[in-house]
């Protein structure tokens, strides 16, 4: 049996479903009550969730943290997810009061410099989840010296966008893009961003992104011509969540330019975009 690393000893805790409702087309928002010993997650981290006593679903599923609140009873976490297969379909059928196994918080979070003046967020589809949590954490700073926040949010269709009005209230500017032209810019979410990148200062601007591999790769191609730093949260299939199975490894550039493989669940899910090797 694989021995858990020392920082993963709280690997299996009990969580109780508070609510589990349809958020938009094919997407659900699940709220879970957590025990007091569950640590407060950082934006960009994720959890592994498993149905209790289900022999037909042995592996846990990874979910980005979309929201979290600490209270006297422990904590409450929000998970925004898309029905992508049998496992997530089973999750969508959960009712209030049901118990789950939860592991976390796991992984490497986003790192926001304290002297940042401009923050650009880029999401595609359900990749909006960790950026929602990042936005919520920045709200306490906005009355002081928080950076300007421009959010480029993309989806296949308008029906798959999370509450645009709520997202608009959390940032300085929200640019919506849909593949089928049903709302906002018609096309890829990276297209309007590419047109305005020159207006941002590379010394005090950061891009944080999460979305499908095609979006992340296109962002990498665009930033070849722009020195703005970029952190990306990668979406990969995970079996264990603790780095034991090596099933989520991606190719990255080492300090001396050599090709290395790092685990999304342990060294990620947040990586510096220019470290990722695509070929």
C-alpha cells in the first residue's frame, strides 16, 4: 500500500452535501459542509472527492475550489463542475445530507505578487471555478491598493456562462466570449486579449488562466511576443491526487533547459506558462 506523504495525512475526511443545484447548462454548483480540521484552501488548489461505499466508483474525482468560507462549525466549500462522464453524472444526483469522502486542499496555488498593478484573468468553460475563488479572495484588498482586474471569460455558448452579473461585480472589466456568438465577443476568449496586450506593463502585470488545453496552448503562442508573466492552472485527469500514480505528469522545462516531467497534482496544478513544453 502506498504510504501517504507527511503533508497529506488528512487525506480522507468526511464532507456532507449542503446543496447541489444546476448552475447553468450541464454544470452544477455543489456546497459541502467540512469538519473543523479541514485547512483553508488557497486559490488554485483543488480537492479529491469520492462517493462513499460505491464499489462501482472506486476512484476519487478532482475538483477546483470555487469558493470557501470558514465558520464556527468548520468550513463550507463550493465546487463548480461540469457533467463530463459517468462519475460527474453520479455527483449531480447527490441530495442534501449525503456524505462524501474529501481529500485536500491539494496542489500548488496561484501566487499573486503584493505590488501588482494589473491582474488579467482568462477562463474557458469550467476553468472559471478557481478564478472565482481567486477573485473572492482579492475583494478584501480592493478598497486599499488592490490591482486592476480584467477578466476574459469564455464558454461554448451563453447558457454555459456562470452568472455574468455576479462576476462583473467582482472585477473592473469583464469581457465575455462565446464560440457560438450567443453573447459577447464571437470566438475564442484569447482573441480580444491578444489585441490589447500591448497596453499592459509587463513589469507589474500578471495573467492567471484556467481552461481547456487548446486555450492554454494558444495563450502560450500569444505570449511568445509579450513578456507578461502568466500562471496557468492545468486540467488533467487524476487518479490519486497525491503524486503516487504519476498519471497526471506533464512535460516542463527545467532550470537548465532540460525536459522534465512534473505531476499536476503535486507540482501543480498551477504552473508558470513558459515552463510548459508542448512538443
